[in-house]
């Protein structure tokens, strides 16, 4: 029995394995636990092992690579077309074994421990930021029901909330004041946690040479730099900068038929957290466009002269992503772009 590929359908405690030979025939169909899986693959000779890129896949991928196997992870949506008839764990594993052999399949690089640590840090921080925003909105809505309107923005709330709590002339009940005090305390605790995570991110960025090179790009700070490193590593999985932009979903979608090309809005695929960070960075660069390098400033001025500001922001975000790819993949420092100004 000679295996050509092994597909593993991952679970929390139970894993399903399907092995295919060179003719595509199923020669192994096995169900095992995590411990049994690693014991089984330790003595297995197989050229290729495939898994879907999901929770636990990166840890198991590293464990299998330490055993000497060639492991490839794939996005689940790219495996789905290979599932035949009904869905089951064995059929999923068979589809994985089939898909991993396709020459045009797109694979996900296995993340290192450092990347997973950074990714976890950003996910927790993002949850705290969203929770802080929810608390701010809840306080503003509760005050609005009492006839007190506050301007948008967390800074306005933080400035006026202590005065509202201390103002005895406001017709607020004692129970409502206690509730506001508790919400204010929650807001302060969340702010302290986010600040602590920001300090960790800044420390990581200072100690990482690739992050230092990324932060030289306009609009890319420590948060964006560490988030990009956590997601793509050195970006070598992307053959060119446009592929990284397409993965983030900031390139135009396309619906072409009959030889007629029709471009749509941005696809919004892939990592929406990174896409949001780069769009926010591009917006800040656009606001300070007169302070940028002459080539970038003139390019932005030309775009603003013929299209909407939001379109310019997305186009600039696309360009910043391509710059980041060049800095990471080519291991170079950022060089300000030079564009010819047309008259």
C-alpha cells in the first residue's frame, strides 16, 4: 500500500483520516483521537498531508512537520467544491485529500508560535475595543432617555460624565447615578486593559526588525505592523503585492462575460481586521497628505481631482498594502514612491 495523499478532517477530540493512492482510490479510512493521530502518522510514509485551515490546524501542522511530513493547509471554502454528495467527516477528509493535490490550490502558511501569540493579542484587544465602544454607546443612549445629549466621540463622554454624576441639579435618581458610576468604572477598566495591550504591541514592534521597517510606511503604526506580521509572516506566500491586496479584499471585484469586463466595488474578502486597519491608516495619510513625500502627495492630489475621497482612501490603502508586501517579502526598507506628475 503506497499513499499519495492523506486528508485529515479536524475536530476537537476526534479526527477522521482518508488516504488516497496514486490512482485516487481510498486505501485508508480511519477515526482516531489526537494522541492516536500523532502515533499513527509517526510511522506513516506519505508525500503530502492536507488539512483545512481552522482552529488547531497550525499546532497540528507543526507537530506533523516535526515528524518529517509535508503539510499543507487550505481555506475551507476552497475544499468545499470537492465534497461529493452528502456531507460527513469521512467525505470531508476525502475531499481534503483530493484538494491538496491540485496544482492550482491556494495554501495557507503554517503560523509560528510567535505569530499565534501576536494574533491572540490582537483578537483580545479588538474584543475589548468593541466592548468599550458598546459601553460608550449604551451610556449615551441611557443619558438621551433622560434628556441629556452628548456629542459623538468617546472623549466627549469621558469629559462630561463626571460632571453629570456630580451635578445635583439634574433630575437623576440615585439608582441611575449608581448605574452610571458602574458603567464609568467599566469604561475605565477597559481603557486600562487596552492601554496595557498597546504597550505590549509597541514593545513587540520595537523588538521586531520587520515591524520596524513596516512602521516607516506612512499610515502603518505598531498595531497595523504587528497585525500584518501575525497574519502573513514574511508575506512569501503571495507572489506579488496585488495578491496580498486581493486577499485583504481591497481590490475591485469583477463580473465579466462575453468579453466585456465589468469592475465592481472592492471584494471585501479575507481578513477584515487588517483591511480596516489599512483603510484607517490611509485615511490618516490622506488628511496629512501635504506632509507626505512629494511623489505620494502629488499622486493623491491627482486622484482627489477626479474621484470621491472615499475612493481615494481605498486606493491608497491598496497601495500601502503593496508597499508592505515589498518591505516584507523583499526584506527591504521603505522608499518613498516617485510618481510623474502629468500636466
